[in-house]
C-alpha cells in the first residue's frame, strides 16, 4: 500500500530522475568492478568514491529543499544534522576496529586510550551493532530537530531570526565537539576505519556497494519528498510558505506541519552524513562549521529551490566545479563561490532547473493558447450563437 502511494506521487520528471539514479547505482559499480583499468569504459575507484561523496551532498541539499523550498524555513544549520548522522556511523566504524588499533585496546578507540580514558562512555554502548548505529543515524538528528522545532515553531520564530538560531545551534555543536572531554575524538575526530559489516572498507567491492547504496537512498529520499509535497499535506506546506498567517487563520496548526517537515528533513540529512563518512574515511567537528550549512543553501539556490531535482543537480555541479577550481586556483575558490551565489540571485533567481522549466513553459505553441484567448474575448460564444 505504501509502495503504491509512493509510485502514484511521482510525476514524469521525478520518475525519470529516480530511474536515472537507480541506473547509476547499477551501471557505475559494474563498470568499476567488471572492467579492467585499460578498458575504455572503466571507472576508477577514486572517481566512483568522489561521485559517491557528491551524491551524499545531493541528498543533503534535497533535505534542505524540503524545508526551504516548500515550507519557507531557511535553515542555516542543516550541516549539524549531517554531522550528527556522520558521527553515529563513525562511532560504529570505530568500534569495528577492535584490537587492530594503534594501541591494541579491544574496547576503547585509539583517541580514548591516548587521552587516558579508563572505560567506554555510556553513550558509546550499542555502537558495536550496525542496527543500533543505523537507528541512531535517524534518531539523533530527528530528536534534535524535534526539540529545536518544538520550541522555535511554537514560539512563532520565523524568517531571518529562525535562520540565525539554526546557525547558532550548529556553531554551539561545533564548539562542543571540539572538546576532548566530550568523548568524540576532539578536533581530530574519528578516522582510520577498517571494516563495515565485516567487509574491508577500502576494498573496491565495498566502495562500489557504498556508492550504490548512496544512489539508492537518494532515489528513495527523492520519492518520499515527492510524495510529501504532492499530497494534500504538501499543498498546506506551500500555503504555509506563501501565506502563513492566512493558513493559520484557516484553522491549520502551522507549527505541526513545520515540525513534521523539519524532522523528516533532519533525518534525511543524517542519512546523508552516515553515507558520507565511510566513503570519505573521516569525520571531525569541522563538519559542524556554519560555512558548510551556508554552502548547502548555495547548492539549493543554484539548482533551483522548490524543485526537488534542482538541489540534486546544484550540489553535483557546484561540488564538481569546486573540485576542478580548487585544483587550478585554490586561493580563489571562496571568491568564485560567493560570486556564483550573487550571480544566481541576480540573474537566475529560480535556479538552473527552475529557469529551464519556466523557459519551456513560456515556449508552448501559440495554438494551445488560442482557444483560451478566444473564449476570453467572447469570440467562441458568438460563433456558437451564430450557428
């Protein structure tokens, strides 16, 4: 029943995007594993891992678009949910190292041994099981979003004030996770991972599986987001975005709609972080940096806010450009990123996808508009009366 509901929610563009992502999840790993380095269609492992990282960023941008593009909540703290999901996965990966660490302790991670911790903190219990870590990937960002949203939305904090306190939230977490006594690795974070689900995390097969999982989760999240925004619930969300006071006057509990969407978005961001860590191989407090959350806003704006597909394209384009640009002119990247945001705001306010969609809509044949124009001018009724 749920599957049928999700399938009914897909329009043509979303269906094509989902099919493309599923095809990528199959084709790219096959070309990596089944072809040799000399084969013309071979995709090197490092390229696959790089694009796997881009897909996690695309999932994060999609999560932000759900709250910003359709609910009007400009969150400057979504990097916090991304990082929390990453830390939950990182804790599981650290527990899998066991006695293979530098200090050979079968229970304590290396950074705890180095800092003279005597026993494993209580909040690390359970992370030796993948199912528990996967649950925390959803629960921790979701719970933080619920608590934060409960107080913020019921206090009717909106606009720039809400954006500022979301940024303050992620900055507070940044400062907290930098502390060595927090038990999360301090400023060095967590790294040197060995296994995931018993498989060598550096093996080509494992990295191909992680890439495929990322593409599949992105396709699933896109389907869920489409189901939300195309439902009656989604229509109310748009009403909240465009006229919150009027929607509230009509009897809707606006704060409940905002809270639900915010929590779902935070969980999606947590999944993105969990998929990011094993592919990149490290998680540290730098992921909480407010600048990271601002970059997500830029990806979403470049691709097209409120389009679902746009943020995915924007994240891939901007990060692909970042990889190339930082290799050629590393000292000018931040200037280029700022200029890109200004240019998009001035010349492409609907983003790449939104601008293309608007252009195609304006290019409809004049013949389609003629009957409507005739009816408006009273020509068609006159003809019928003459007959």
